[in-house]
């Protein structure tokens, strides 16, 4: 796998994570025991309380990947878990934290299909078992021009995809969210076409920055953040980070994606963060960093959300105004 | 009761602003959430629309209840619409855009939904300035004509809201329906009275 030699981020690990989290980290194997613990925390107690503590149920074992972590301080656990765009649970930012608590994330299976040698239905335990978890502190830039910094726990997406031995025909990967209007009340209205679909070009998917996240702040992912497993592609707008994944499919043609389908003139397949290409109705040149308070002025948005050194090469020769 | 009704309503109209102020300064455990600027912006915008529609409700309520009491509150509601619109714009100018006038100017010109909102705010200014009883007396019929601008302001306001919503337009649709009802009522009334006038005229010629 390609490793970025000169990450465009400065590393000051001590700035990022309170020491208490290291001291309180519990050891759980990524196998059955850890997963049982993961399962046990489908329901979180008041998220507001736990700004830093990674102790207690749901604590994950992971190493920090400092190479991919910026110097910026992460947003509070409260902000990250109460301000979510997850239309399956409602369109208000506060809806998912309220409505997602009933989602059953075990048993959970993921169907893998399309242009690959290994296909079929896999339990989430089978999917996660071989992958050591690492923490990556990533910037998250929403297409709505706000941003956060999130300490995700996950593993490289490419490591997972390679296990299915995609064939030479696999040019794209398509992801699908659970469709279950009983558990996901937002799916009863037709705000978007359900199930939510996302996709990446295969080289994007194999890029070491793209991860599958199963936790944040050292603990299992809360339901409102996409449990049990979600995609994180930090150089793209947040809506590419599909949540509660139940389907992975390798395809030869570009898959349809929820937002590009809903408003093709406003959202593209690539959706790379790009300050030079405005949303038709608002500017993408700057962003409001959440947690900065009332008087924190807008921050300039960086090309590829600040990950240009690592990923710009994926798009050399492409007209990014056209392929927005 | 009549004496305290107005101060009571006035205080009630201030509540949303007080709640926002409490949230902005973290008073009494009130919070504006992870994105306080957006919360201020959107809440003030919503209350502008609410007060515009409430103002437009007064005349139909007078007609339905046959009580002119409603009109005593119309000016206050209209001025509160202006108050929240000013707050909304101030949050945009001072907090969202950090007071950078060139950036704001650029946004107003470039984003059609902001152009609409700005236009609505500008049109509200003459209405607020001529809201006194004195101005009303002095202007006579011209006052009535001028204050019909509120229909345009409400239309622009709802349109402004509709255009800035990402995808879930259920709420703008609600406002649009409310407004359609209120404006439709006025059109219907006008037709009724026109019909009346022509009937009256006909009756007169008939009599002569």
C-alpha cells in the first residue's frame, strides 16, 4: 500500500488527546471479546458527559496513526455526537442523536458483491476481525460549509476491499446503507431516495487515507455517527461518508450516489472539497469550524480539505470544475 | 385587561430573542448547540417569517371575528418582524461573515437567495419608518398603498427560505402554504368587494 511520505499535516500528538484517555484505555482484542463489548454499547449513556474518557464499556483497542493526524484539536465528543447529518433519522442536526438510539447494530451483516472473487454475505464480526484498529484525527468538511475535527477509530478501507480480491473489472466501489423504515424513521419520507448509496473510484477507495470507521474518541461508534461501520474519506465532503453500511459492491460503471441523484447540479460523484468550486447556492471558499464559539471567524477551506499533498495525484489531468 | 394585553404580547414577542441571548452567553444552561452562529441565523430568520405571517393574520381575524381589536397589535407584530429581520442580517454580517463588508456585498450579489432576503429587508425599512400613527395620518391613502409592500416582503422572505434549504423543503412549503392562504384570502375579498361594487352600480342604474 502506498504511504504518503510527506503528509501535509503537522504532527503534535500530545496536543490532540488528553492523557487520561491513554491511561484509561482498556485492552480488548479485536476478536470475539472486543466485538461483544462493541455490541454491549449499542446504547450510549448521555454522550454529553463523556468528553474525553475512553474508559468503560465500548472502549476499543487501537494505536494512533500520527502520520495522518493534524495538529488541530478535535471537537468535543458532545459536538461530534449531537450535530449530525443523517437523514435516515431526520433532517435536523439534533434528530439523529435522538432517533438513532433504537437502531439494532447486532446482528449485522454486510453483503459483498460485484466484480470480485470473494463475494457473499458476511457478519460484521467477520468483516472486522482481521483489522487492527487505529486512531486517525481527521478534519471533516461538510458540504454545508461547516467543519469539525474528529478522532476516528478505524482501519484502511483498502485493507478490507483487498480481502474480496476485486477483479480487473472493478473500477468503482458502491456502498449501501441499511434500508429499514421501522428502525430509520427518516426513511418514511422521501427527502432522499432510499437506501442511501455512495461510491468511490477504486483508486480512491484504495488510498490509505480512506478508512472504515467503527469508533470515535476511543469508543465504539454511537449509532448517530454511523454504527456499526461507516466510511470516512477526509478529502471529500462529509456526505460521501456513508453510514451503517450493509452493502459493498465492486462495479465497472460509476455507481449512483444519493446526493448526486437528488440534485445533480449541486452535488457530484467526486465531491472533493474544493474552495474554488462553489455550491450553486453558497460559497465553498470558507467554513465555520464548529466549537469555535460565536466570534470565531470563518476559516479558509483548503483544497482537498488540506490533504492535497496525499490525494491530488489521484485527479491529475481532471477538470475538477466539471467533475465536482 | 385591555391595558396589560399589549405589554404582555410585547414580552411574549421578545421571548425568542431572549432565549437566543441566553444561549449565546450560556445563561441558565441554555445552549445554541454545536453551531451557535447557524442557530442564531436560522432562528432569527424563522421568527421574521413568523411575525410577517402573524401580521398578515390580523386583517382576516378582524373579518372573521368582527372585532377590530386585532388591529391594535398589527403594528407591533410588523415591527417585531423588522426587529428579527435586522437581527438575522446582523448575525449574518457580524458573526457569519465577521463584519467583512466586501464579502457580504459579494454574497448578496452572487447568491440569489441572499439577494432576495436583502431586498425583503430593504423593503421593510420604509414600512418601519412610517409605522407611527402620525405618519399614517399624514400619508392617508398613500400609507395604505405603501404598506401593501408587506405582501412583497413576505413573498421574498419565504422564497429566500425555500432557496437556501439543502433538500428538506417541508418547512418552507408550510410557510408558503400559510402565505398563499393569507394572500389568497385578500384576493378573494377584493373580488367579492369588486362584485359588490358592480352589483351596486348596476342596481343604481337600474333604479335610475
